[in-house]
């Protein structure tokens, strides 16, 4: 019975010890154990910690009273142990959520990530091999993600997390990539095609801006609270074409276009809007009618179909694409 009591006490002690750089003093640890019903002396607490540190990655400092921590890089200590199903989720989260989580959260989760990889490596079932059987691909021509200056992403996510403003040095494309300093009011973070965008306002203005993280040369979190922009909603901003390079405010247009039936599956299977209509013209052609934001992204999408698509309306968009196609013809010596 005594051995069982000691084991339970040790388990309780280990669960109370935080990860470095946090610490818990022996005095506080004795108080927490006493509150949990363990009547032990300070000397017993110290002796237990020394014994446990001989087998586990525990650290003691030189403070008075002495403080204890788990090593920063130690595997996560969990009872019951991490199951293979949960380990797979941690592995996928590490692979696909790097750009979406604050750096402090990723650092905190690092022990679980390492433990998850160890669990998957040790198990010979189908889950261990799942890592090599599933991939997520971005659309279009594969490209490597742009490099972000070390510390920038951490500062940006920390500002969003704490609700603070940012002091930025930014290489603006519209200014010939000249470095300029900005006081930024962060509103959100968007990842698109492996590129990370900070959605924000600058100075005291309310117009929404997008700053590409890989063009931020330096970033520092300030003590100034960020402010909400009246009427701004990140989901609505995206839905209204905020990341489609809006034209004329991104006002919706009624698109009418004819497509070869053989290439119609992208918009048949994934409609452009809820009220989209696809009408059969003949055995080889269909007509698409949809209301969509008037954006540069729409133009790229239509041009991707090449000779298999023809815009019928609006007339302004048809004329614009005709000019683009004529320009391509001249470049290829077809004029």
C-alpha cells in the first residue's frame, strides 16, 4: 500500500511541474501536494525530486527556495499515453498549421509533436504509414513558399493574439520595393497558396490593406492596443473578393460565358455562386450564368480555360479579355 501511495504522489508531483522557463518552487509544490491530501515534509519533496530527476528530464535551479521545471525539449509526459490516432492528428497539425498558429503556441506544442512522431514510429499499424500516404496540394504551378524574415511571423501572430499594434518596415511593391515604416493595426491573417498575408489598416485610416509577410523586413509589437474597424468581418471581406484583387470595389457582375462541355466540371462540381445556372447549348457546349465579384482573380480563372471558353457578358469584360488575348497573339508573333 505504501508503494502505491508513493507512486500516486510521484505522479501528482510530475503533473504539477511546468515546462522551462516556467518553474515551481519546492515550497509551492509541497503546498499543492498538501492541498491534494498528501501529508509530507519538505525534505521528502526534495528527496523525491532528486530521485525522479535521475530518470526523467527535470531541471533544478539555484534559487532559494529551489525551483523545478521539465526540460524545454522534453517529450510530453502523459498518462494515459498518447494513442496512435491522436498522434496522427498532432503530426498533421504540425505539418499543415504552421502558418496559422502563433509561434508561442507552436513552441508550447513542440513536445506533443515530438511525442506524436515517436508514437507513430513505434507502431507498425496502418496509422504509422498514413504520414506517407496523404498529401495536400496547392492549385496551380507548384512553387516554394517565400522566405519570411526570422521573428516577423512571431511578432505578427503575437500582436494579433494580444490585440496590439505593430511597427513595421515593409518593402512595398507599389513603391518599387523601397523600405518604408508603417504603424499597422492588425485585423487578421490569411494564408493563400503558401503566401501569408497580414490584413490590417495603417496609421489612423480605415481602408483595409494586405501586407505580404515575406516583404516585412522588421516587425515589433507595441504597447498600443489595436482597434476594431467598424463593420469589418474577415470572412465577409474574403467573400466579397478581398483576395481577388477587387475592381471598382469588387461589385458583383452577372457573368455569362460559353464553355466546351469537356471542361465544365470545375464549375459544375464547385459552383461559383448559389444561384449559378449551367444550360446545355448543344452536344459540345454549355452556358454558365453566375453572379460573381468583379476581380482580377475572375479574369485569371477565365483565361485558364484558354480556347475552351468565351465570355459573352458583360460586354466590358469581354472586350477586356479580347484585348489581353490580342496582346498575347502579338507577343507570340501572330499579329
